[in-house]
């Protein structure tokens, strides 16, 4: 009997022990374990010998540069082969029709046309720096075969053809191949002689800076108007209604 009582007592004690430990087990199963905050972070492992790929920059494509078309080179004619002091004059059977005389300063040339036909061209020497030959359209105002300068110590100006009254003229002289005068247009002596022989007073001479710069022309002067002459008086007063005959003829003066 005592043995059975002891067994029952042991069972009871085990049951009480299980019952007492049951809530603790439930709480332990439902609890979330705390994460410690003071654990140092693990260093990130960097692999050694890692090669960084190069940055590829796309090439900049520039538009192709189009070179300008070359300017056509003018072919040299006879006038461009003249040396200083040289000229060409083509004699004509008759020098009739409109004449044109054109001076080009940048090439130091003069051209003579008759009826739009080139009959002569020559090298020249125009005004030097500070004494430049004026540009424009002029007329021959005076001609003198043996003129002497009244501005520059009576310097000879053979076959002079005056363009202005302040000292600009065409005449024979030294032609070195560059501007060297005091404003006049020097020609080779024989060319000046030939030109002098075919020009007339009031002949137009055009002086250009170059062949691409047009010349400014002065407006034409208006022609003067002339009042009509009064009608001549006749011996008969009745022929002119504006004349009133005197009431009595004048008496002769008898005083001595």
C-alpha cells in the first residue's frame, strides 16, 4: 500500500512540474530574440586586382569643311606683258567717231578706244602717295605741245592735255612702273604725242581706281536759257503797236 501511494505521489509531482513549466515554454516559443546593436559592422571585402573598364567617349564627328571654289585666274593679255615705258599704238586710216580714254590707277595703264575698238594702250605713272591722281570723269580743257609747269620749277610737260585747272594733266614724261608724279598722268613720250594728235578739246577722260569700282559722274550742267530778242523797230510807228508817236515833233535847237 505504501508503494502504491508513493507511486501516485511521484506521478502527481511530475504532473505539477509539467504544469508549472508549460507557460514558460510557450512564452519562450513566441518571444523574438533581441538583436544586439553594439556589434561592429563587418568590413566589405574588396577583391584585389580589379581592373576598372575605361570610359569610352564617342568620337565627335565634324562636318566636312568645303573649300571655296578657286577664283578664275584671268589670262594675261598683251597689256599685262608691257614693261615700264612700253606701249602699243595701232595707227588708223581715219580717226573719226566717238573716242574713249580710260586710265586705271591700280594697274598703271591707259586705254584708248575709237568706235569701241581698242587702238592703243600704255603704261603710265600717276600721282605718288600724298599727291594721288584724282578719280572721276574729266574733260580736256587745254592742249599745249610744249608746256612748262607753273607749280614745279618750270618742269617740262610735253604734249600736255589739261584735265583740271589746279594742276592735273596728261603729258609725256618718265614712266618708272609705279606712281611717281605730283598728280599728273605721265605717258611715254611717243604715246603722248600720238594721243595728242587725235584728241580734241572737251574730250572725256575717265580715271578709275580699278576696273571694279565705278566712277561717279557729275550731273550735267543745265544749258543756259536765252530770252528771245525783241522785235526790231521800223521807221513806220504804226508797224509797232507798242510805240506811241509823239504829239508834236521836237523843235531843233537853235542855240549857238
